C-alpha cells in the first residue's frame, strides 16, 4: 500500500496519472505514518526534556544569520529550532499556544505530549486502534483535570499582601538563568502586574506593561519604573536634565508651520514676499511656543520632529522638549501622566496636560546614550520593567523570564487557584489515573495506564535534571503521596531536604497545569488520528 | 529507472483507448481517488494530512476538503471531486459518503462492462434504482414536528452530534452540537450562513470555546490615544460607518495655489474643520461606539478618547454586517445627517482578553440575528479542522431545520435501502435485475467501511445486519462503540434524510456520466504533457486580449 501514490497501472498495463505531479509526491499511510510521526515528536521532546526544572540546562540556538540565542524557555527553543517535519511543527505550535494563553509551562506541555506519544507507540504495537488510544487519553485527561481541581488550593492575596504571588513568580524564575536574582525579579513582576491589574474584573492589560532592556551594568540593577521609560533624550543638550513637577504637553503635531494635506503650491516671486514668508514662519514658531507656555506646560513631548531653529527657540524660551517619540510610547506617557494627546496647538489647554512628579534624563556608564524616565505619575497604570545585564543574551533571556513570571502572576490574578509544583501535581494525577485504570472496562484501560506513565515523565525529568536518581526519587514520592494522602509532595530538586512543596513554596497556577494536560492530549489525539500523509516531493530546482 | 510513463494514452494524442477500455480505465481511476478518503468515514475514521509545496499542512477529516487538496487531474477522478464539492455546498456533510457511493457503484458494474453489457442499460437501471431508493428514504424518514420545540431541538442536536462523531471533536461532541444548534437557532428564517461568524484563537481548551449571541471581533489596529478610550459600555449607541476619519487631502487630485502665506493657515484650518465637522456630527448623534470599515486615524482616535467614546477602524465588512444584523442601525457612507434612527445599540459592549488577543464583544443585542463562535484549541491546524467540523454541523442543523425529516445513521439506512432494492430486483425480469442488485450491494459499502475503519470483522457484522433487516428491524446499524449492531434510531444516531437523498442522487448521476463516456479528446497545448494546460494558471482566462 505504501508505494501507492506513485504510479498506478490499469488492466492494460498502462500507467495513468490521477493527481498532479503524482510521480513526485510522497505518501505514507497507516501505521507507518503514525510511527514516523511519533518518532519526530520524540526527537523534539528529547531535546526539551533536559531544560525542565530549576536545574534544567539551557540551549544555544544559532540562527541562520549567525545570531545566538541562549534560552531555557520552551516556546523560544521550539520556535528557533524551525523544524521542517510537519509533526514537529505542530509541537512548536503547541508550545506557542501555551505561551500565548498561559505564558509559562511551555516546556512541560511539549514534554507531556511527547511522553503521551511515546506511550501510544507501545499501545499501537499491541494492536490497539489509534482512535481508541486517543479516546482513552481524553477520558484520562478529563479525570486528571478533575483531580487537579480537587487538590487545588486557593491563594489569598491583595494589593498589600503579595507574599504568595511572589513565591509563585520565583518558582517560575527558578528554572531560568536569572535564578540567582529571582526573589527581586519576582517582586518586580508582581508589582508590575498588580499596578496595572483590574482586580475587580480580573483583567490585566499587557499593553500597559512595557519591558525595556539595555545591555550594561548588572542584573541587580533591573528595576521597575512606575511610569514610563523612553529611549530618547532632550532635544537640546543644554536643556535641563531633570524637571520636577512636570506639566507635560503631549503633541502629535510637528513643531513647524502648518501644512495643508491637499497638494499645494506657493509661488514666491519677489524678495519682499520671500521675507514675508520667513517672517511668517518665525512668527508661527513663536506663536506655537507661546501656546504651549500659555497652557502652563513646562515640558513638551512631541511625536514628530522639529528643526534646529525651533529647537533653539524652545531652548531660548526655556521649554524643554523631547522629539521623535513613538506612538506606543506617546500613548503610555499619556496614560501614565493622565494627560491627553493633543493633535494641534490650538487645542492645548491646562486640562489636557499630563503631570509627572519628575522627569529625569539618565545616562549609562560611559556610553553616550540616555533615556528619559517619567515617574511620580498620578495614576501608575502604566509601568515599565527596565532590565539590565552583562550581555545581550543574558538581557534577552531575562526579558523572556520576566515575561513568563508576569504571565504567571497575571494568571493568578485571573484565577487564584494553585497546585503544587516540583512534579507533585503530576504524580498525584498519575496516581489517580492509574487507580482508575483498573475500573475502566474495555481497551481504554491500557490508555489510562499509559497516560499515568506519561504524567510521571515530568517529575522523572525534574529528578534526572537535578542529579537525583530519577526512578528512586519519583517512586519514593509516589509511595509517600499514596501513604500520606498528601498531594503536596514533590521532587526535591533544590536539595532542601523536604519533599513538601508547600514548605518549599513551589507552586504553579491551576489553569497553567490544566491547560498543559488538555493541550497535550488534544495534540496527541490529532496526531494519532492521521493515517495518511501526502507530501510534495523534492522540488525540481 | 522504469521507462517514462506514457501519460494517459488518450491524452498523448493517439486515441488507442476508447470504448470499453476507456470506461474501465475511468472506473479504475475513480477507485483510486476514493481510496484517498475511504478511511475517513465514521467515528473511528482517520484524518489525512496534506502538505502543500509551501510546506503548509492541512489536517482534515472532511471529504470535500481532502478531495479539493488532492489536486486531481484525471478527468473521471475530477468528477468525483466535483460531486464531493457539490455535496458540501448543498448539504454540507456526507461528502465522504458521496464519493464512496460513486466509487462503489462503478466498481460493482465494472464486471458488467467487461462482459459487454451496454453502459446505457446500466445507466437506465441506475436511474431507476436511485429513484426507488430516494422514494424509500422519503417513506422511511421520520418527520419531526416543528411545533414541538424541545423535540425539534433534541433532533437537531442529535443530527449535529452524529456529524461531529467522526471528527476531531468527537470527544466533545455534546458540547459542540449544542453550540451549533444554538448558533443556528439565533438566525432568522432564511438561515444565512454568513451571519454566523467564526473566530479562531489558538490556545485554550476546546471547551473554552464560546458562542457569543451577538458579535465579537479582534481588536483592530489602533492609533495612539486608543488606550484612553473607555472599553466598557452599557447600552451604547453604535454607529456603523464607511468613512475614513483621517486628516487627509479631501480630493485626490486637487491642487491649491496659495497666493500669500496667510492663506496657509486658512487652508489648514479648513481641512481640520472638515474632519472636525464629521467627528462632531457623529458625536452629536449620541453614538458611543464608532465602527468603520475604513481607517480611523490618530486625530479622530484622540478626539473620541477626549469625549469618552470608543472607536475602531478597519473592521472587516462581514463583522460589520453581523453587527448591523444584531444591533440594528445601518451603515452610513456620510457623516451628514446622522440621526438616532441609523444607529444600532446593544446591551453590553466590552473589550476583553481572550487568550493572547483582545476582543471586542457586543452582546445582549436587541435583534440578535447574528452570532459569533469563538473557537479555542491547541494549534492552528486543530482550530482549522474544528472550524470545518463545526461548519459541517451547522450546515446539517440548517438542513435539518428546513427539511425536518431524519433517518438513522451508522449504516442503518443504507442496509435498509439495500434490502429493499434487492427484494425489488427479484420482481423484475431482464438485465435490470442484475444491475439493481449490484446497486443494492454497492449501498452496503458504507456500513462495510465503517466496520473496516473501526477494525471490526465487516463480513460478520454485515451478515448480522442483513439478518436483522430481513426480519424487519429497519433501523439496525453498526454500533462502533460496542463493536456490534444496535438500533441506531433508538441510539439517537440520526442524520437528515436530505443528506442521503442528495448523496445518492449525486453519486448515481456522476456514475452515469462516467459510464456514458466512450471517448476522450484532449487538447494539449504544445507538447503532450498532461498537465500542460493547467500549469499556467489564469492564462488568458477572463482577460480580454
């Protein structure tokens, strides 16, 4: 059967063509297709397995242009791997969708899916129909998720009591390269989310959190700015470097004489007229500056530029200005300072100005680049996380790590239920599923057991990456969980001497874990259901 | 390397295949095409993955989708693709069945052709058999009373669930069949399909998918100032526009000659005034939410933000139409004379985070003649397949609502028809008898395939079914979940009768057409490459020289 798709002969011995370019297409069918898919998935999963957990290792990825990325983040690794195999691509998407939805646990989801497929392979060898395997997995997943919900504990926190949130954020950061400094970063992440969160609606708008990176200094210098950081400096070097109690005019019109949008032409025929034009322009500048002054502003932030003449004039009139500020920043500044974006000078008024306690230009080391920090705003609904670090790779990785941490905190704001990490939740689910397996009539029983085995892969990998004897560590925890009926027991990755994850403060958001199980099962079902693959052949050129 | 294949002899110019040989050759080609979708049938059917030359993969269980992507060039094979497509357009489901029927009909008559039976005789008998089968379906079908609301609903849900059982969604089919029915119930009598919007957001659990009885769409591209607009309204007035609200030159080709510099300011002021007039008139109309098909620029965004209004530009026209349908109001192409009458309204407007995206939701609409399905799922391919499956389910519900008669699925109706035609064949003399029994035998291909796909012993199960049907148990079909047979009407595996009627008619018509061809003349431009004419897409098509 497998050779079909190439050439077909009819009764008279003549080949006939049914599909376009039929002789070049490749086709894999039946169990062979499934096996090849599982193989591909296993490859991906083996790559990611070792980056799981606090002692997991990073991967170096060299892009096609020679750019180097060092990361521990599952989604980033997957994306940078750029696999060409279809199934591997699906795994990439899987990691991505976990990243989009939850932002964390991307490695785990891929590892779980890989483990499920690996288990499915041996079931296929037993001759079980792939769809029945998938059905069994789905039933087991439903059971596991139900169990997760029953062991989940609700977290209490408020704007003032953030201890619990910080613990979780630092668990997330634990597996990253920045873990040396994770307490502080976790605090930053929590504070950032809580300052923009709408706790009533349980909504967090990520557009209000900006992450800015700058190579240099140390990771310890990373800070949270309750305001906006703009990668710009004052338009004139002699303008003041710091402004207290800044009243900011936020303009989206250029500092230049107004121009109609309609195509126009002005013929200058005499010298007098030319003089008049010069005069007019100058007068316009004066007028504009005056309008700004009249409104009471002592700082102008402009989306567009202005020429040197205007710049000089602004300096003369003691009106500091910033030019070429991008749209998103303008918006953030407006939100933070409570100002309104003003599209033309005529509309400037006192009420439309934004207010900031201080606007400061900061410079870094010996480098000449400066940044503008706008702080002390009346509504701190826009915040900026400013990341420093020794080199670009560290900074990039720190950015990804903080993003993960922020996502985790966001998830908890949305749903404050948590389960215990360190493989505790996985082992607990595995126990429940394995127990249920014996009660399931029919072939699905096998899938249940396979599912339970696959769930144990995460704690196994955790233990292995932490240098423990995986089988020993996991089976010990498993036995204790059953004996003590304590779903909080996990693998002691940090060698702290206790297996109780509550004491170690290793927790994960329930929705994150739940999502992992569901997404992985979904993908596995999809892969198991394919029995026929048609690939385009090698291109001729 | 084997000698280069002779591209279909009849395509290469020398017509040495004709008559009987051509018919047989066509029949063989159809078998191979049908093989591509054979294993997708039923709850244990498998999916196909197709990768196109750009490396984009499609994973599907939908017969029509697979056939379309196969890129069949064989003329007879193409006919099967066409009937799958037409089944998809007409009924929306049963696309695999129709292809299987056609292929099986052809397979059954191949022997007769070889033995020299004239195709016309076969065609005549086929027409007769189809006619009888269709009548029988109509007779057997169980009518649903429309006045019984709860009853109708459960019928619809079961039909949808039968369709979904063979798809990726089968584990959640109860959830999604309810969703499909809810979606269709929202629509007005004409059941326009485009009033059901389908939005796909990757990530999330399948059951996080939701039906918005109203409209939802992704946050449009926004300019600075957007974040300052309020994102939540109760009972807002909505104005739907087709105007560009941007500062721009009003006329494309206009040119102004400025006499002296003072006039500059006047012109600029005039330009601003034009925009401000528009904005003011929108504001005066009382609208709180402004939607436009065309872009809304930064000035307008900020202007609206100042007045606590919400605006979104570049909204796809389909979404706007749905908003019109559910919120009332009409699309305005001018900002002049905006009155309350042309504005729509809804109970609740909100921007919310869904997965990684922000979405605008319009709910509690007064008219609610439109709805939006927000689908969630792991990967893009997964959601795509979800969309196709739900599309099938929605089509089935629509069809079932219009033609409120159902038959039992799972091979039950096919077995009953097969029995009926077999019995009938014995009452007539002549060659027709043979051919109608062949037709009857061909109908059994669906239950057989269902068994094969599930890995059951098809011969055994078919024999059991035949026995049951001979005893008069007309709704017995395959129960895939218990590996046996069961009364599928009682088991609630229902399909609209129209699906079967359409499938049988289309399949037998396609067969008749394939059988009646005895010569194929192919114009090949230039060389004798089979693909040559199609290899240059769009060449000379619809373009006057």
